[in-house]
């Protein structure tokens, strides 16, 4: 909850996540179902999260030099550095 201001306790399960080792650091991406597109995320950490919004998986870059997000969303692929390992 601290990262995005959203309490997922009622929607997430401890065993439903993807896990990757990124440069020696274990990163988890939790799978959370039934979150409304109208959900208002309110990051509580300062200078860590620039923006929160929904994206189609097909529009996300697969690697840092993938221009998919630049062409479709006008967003530098490097902005997705925490998501790329899971795509």
C-alpha cells in the first residue's frame, strides 16, 4: 500500500505473483484481480513514482531499447524499467 496508496489485501493472494532476480535483487510483481480502471492511486513516496496509469500489455516494451511504448504511448521505454523483466 505504501508505494501506490492502494490497499490490495482483500484482492491479492500471497502465492499469486511473478518473481524475477534483477541485478541480484529479488523483485515481485503481484497479480491483483478486479481492480477498477477508475481506481485512484495516490503514491505516498516522494520522488519514487512519477505517474500511475493503466496500459495494455501489448503496448509495453519488452526491453529498454524496444520502441513500442515510444511509438504507441509517447513514453520512453526506460520509464518501464521495473515492469520490463516481467514482460
